[in-house]
């Protein structure tokens, strides 16, 4: 199932050892579309999102490494409420970010 949300992460960043930090917070999300795609055996099936929640809230937690201009960030984001009131399915996402800081 593919759902499109706009998410607004509110994170706390705590550095506990030089170059390493822990990030945690809360992330509200708002569903953007009224169509969902389901993929099964290589085929895509569109259908309506009747009953899928408009609002979502999740808990992002992660670690980050920064040295000189290189940045690495690994986040796990787990939903706190179910996607649909009649199921136990929750959203979960894993995100890896790699960055380079430019001096302007």
C-alpha cells in the first residue's frame, strides 16, 4: 500500500560523544491524496482510501554522525496510531541521509 503524507518532524538533537548525536521527537503527518495504490505480483491496483486516517502521528528516533563537512543520519520512524481504525497496521519508515556541508 502506498500512501502520500506531508510530515513535519519536531526533533531534539543531543550530542553525547564528539561527532555523534541522538535524535528523537514527534512527527505529525497529513494525508495528501484520496487514492491509494496496492501492488501485488507485479501489478498495480488503484482504489479509494475510504476509512484511511487523514491525520497520522509517529515517533522518529535516530543517530547522527558529523565530522568536518560529512554528515550521516539514520532515522527510524514508527507510527503511533493505526492507518485504518479497523486494522492493526501502522506506518514504519527507515531513512538514511548522507550530506556534505558547504561553506557559503
